[in-house]
C-alpha cells in the first residue's frame, strides 16, 4: 500500500511515493531539471502557465513509477502541496483564461495598501488576521481593473494546488486554509470574507466549493489516469500550501510547535492556539491544515526574503569559484560568535514584510581592514540571516507564542553548523532536524485524509530525526551579537523614515 505526494513549486514539481506502512519514501523525482521559467512582462510581475505545472507533474509521475516499480493500483491516495498565493482563472469549461499570477508577483501591493487604508486596521486585522497585502485577492483586483474581458469570463478562481486537483479529478474546490492564504477568509465569522470582496468589486460566486483539507476531494478521472499511468478512481485526499505543508511534513500541528525552512527565502512558521494578529501586520497568519471552528490552529509565519540568496551571493562574489557551500561553512566556523564585530543586515532581496514592507537593502557594518577576514564576513552573513529570523520570532512571541523547539528539514542553510548553533543559541530553542520534504509530507497528509492513519501521531511515527541541536549553556555571546545587529537595524530603519 502506497501514497503519492506532489509538491507544485515555482521552480519545479516534485513527486514522491511513500510506503504507507513503513513511511519509507521508495522513489522521488522532480521536473524540470533546470529551474522552470517565470514570465516577467514588466518589472515586479511573475507569471507561469498552469498547464506547464501539469506537464512537469506528468513527467515526475512517470519517473517515480519507473524508479519504484510500484503498481499504480497499489497507490491508495494522492496529496498535493503547492506554491501559495497564486491566482489561476478558468471559464465554465475549466479552460485557462490567462497565465497564473504567482506568489512573487507584486502587482497587488497598491491595491492591498489602499484596501487596508480605506477599510481600516480595525476591520481587516480581526477578520483577516493580516492586511489585505499582495495576496490572491488583490491580484484578482488587478485583473478586474486591467483585463476586463478576462475578468468578465471568470467562472472560478483557484490557487495553484486547486488547479492541479481540478486537472486530476475534474472537480473545482479549495479549502479554508486556501481561502485564508488568498486573504479571503473571515476568521471572525468563519465564512468567506464577503466584506473584502464587496470592497474589491467581485462576487463570492467566483470562489470554488469549500472542502476539508483532509478527506476525499475527488477521484482521478479515467482520462487523466491514463495520461499519468495511474489508476482510475484513486482519491485526492489532501491539499495545502507549501508552508503549512512543510509544517505538516515536520509533524508540526499544535500550539507552540514551530517549523523552519531556509532556502532562497527563509521561513519560521509556528502554530498559535488563539486567533490573534500583529497590529503592524509584520507577520502573516493563515489557517493551518488542522484548523477548525472547534479547534483554533493558526499558522503564524515570518518570511525573510534575503536568506539563502545572501549565502549564494557570498559564494558567487566573496569566495573562490571552486569553493563549495560546505567549505564556506567551514570558513565561517573559523570566526568567533559575533564575527568579531562584523554585522550584516540581510535585506537585499526586495521589500520585507517583517520590516513593514520596507526595502532597506543589505548592508555591512563594523568592518576593520586590519583584523577582519573572509571568515568573519561569511559568519556575519549567516548570523545576520539568523538574527532576522529572531526579529520575526520575537513578534510571534509577542502574540503569545512560546518557541521552545524548532523542527527543520536537513537541507539548505540548516546544513551549516554555524547557522544551526546561532539559531539555537540566540532563540534558546532546541532544533530538531528531520529527513523529509514537501512531496513526502503531502503523501503522508494523503494517508491522513484517506483514513489510513488515524492521526498525525500515527502518520509521522516513522519520521526520522537526523540531529538534535541544543542551545549552549552560555548564550551571552549570541545575545550580545543579536543586540548589536538590532541596533544597526534600528538605525537603518530610522534613516529610512527620514
């Protein structure tokens, strides 16, 4: 008995087949092998053709079936993880009306700001738990104002994962978690956010049917099954955005539990047991995969755009071309905690929500040409990334979260001992590293939705912990370095205000 998980990313689509009894991933693969194209007609725009996602899924499916040798009839359920906040529009026949406007497209920003200013924080924050921002709801407003013919032809809007589910099953649906990431769920009344749709000027009828995150969401059609080499009638039983799904993949379901990733951008995603928000809307709040009216589970997320991309910049511009990331980590470890006074603010990848959507750029402070070396700069970069995480985590703690343990995959920046030890030392939290990814998590989620697992405890009983990183007994050097970093940040923010 097997489970199939898909992770629909903006760079590739990954598929994984998991043995439901042992939890072992028997095969995984992704497509395309080079990063998928993103179309940018104008600066700040980002679009992809959803049919390309399905093509990538088809190729990844063929690969994992061949690699595993699994009989398609032994796959009992399918789960879907997907890039969040995108906008897919279809007509009554399910045909695409335009390319998808994806998560990193910024054309909704001005509409979100205007909505927040005119509706007011007292209306938006208790209901949406966020400012309307640059999410699916405001991307649709751009379409309404700029592509009248497309807008008037829309039957339903969808998130990327909803579109893939439609291609698999023929059914158009979404979830409460999905609507919350669209910024179209009213947490006060537990209904779609009619007040925002009225303001933005579109009818709630364009929303898909609401289905539970876990449970049958449709079955594989005969035509799609034949195209993918799967069995007709295989149920889709789980879908979630990539960050809630990453938390699920790491068995993060309950208040106080935290998941983190540190790829190109970095995320700390914690579970809150109360409906709350940051008054400055510096962190995002979404319905977690197990949120319900009866059981409040809000995913509170701080996202730092300038994470792995800063480390990548260091690799391209600071170290020799032949230097690997592992060697860079070794160099960084040669410098002391605090990098002997070198401080780097890692905000060089666009506006940061945690800084109230300000774009202050990356800056380096405290360099002394007589004593500092490449090692100090490399360590300061990793410390600066960690400290930006801490800055967001303190906002989360002010909302009532208590962060004692951080779950993370053994990948990207978490491969660096300096990064891990700095995060543990500064936050005071224990870090647990696991061997998992989004596609494997989606497969386990499908097992929960299909009733193969009774609960998350059963679903993740075989999740393999790779390492445990405890905070050092004396955290003083880390906290002193963080306070120096924050002083630099406060000065930059003050200067930015003029």
